[in-house]
């Protein structure tokens, strides 16, 4: 069974910019293993998701840009990219 079939897409009524950091991370975990952290001396934020796959030897990841001023802005961008990637995959 395709792992995407198990994922319920985020509601159209819910705007990503209205979600808290906890809600964003909970949504991201539906797609894989999210991480949010500071990866450098500049103390700016990045978000990364190791996406779920059911293909042996395959990897799939989505990332925010580096250098976000807050963890929530990094997580928002990452979720937006995850949704776009999944929409493309489902086509």
C-alpha cells in the first residue's frame, strides 16, 4: 500500500500561517521525521523532514531554506514544500 494513501492532506480551510509550531510539527510528522534546529554559528533556524517512503534504498527529503529568524517560519516553509511535493507525487 502506498504510504501517501494513509496521509490525510491538511484541510483547505486551515491556513498554514495560523498553525502553532506544535501543530506544524504534528502535521509534518504525518509525512516523516521532522527536525527543527539551529545549524550554524548565526543562531538562525532550519527545518528538515526525512519523508516516509516504502521503496527499499530510496530516500526523500524536504527542507526549508537556512537562516530563518524563528523556528516557526522554518517549519511553515518546510510544510508548504512538503505539501507541494506530495501534490506532485500524487498526480
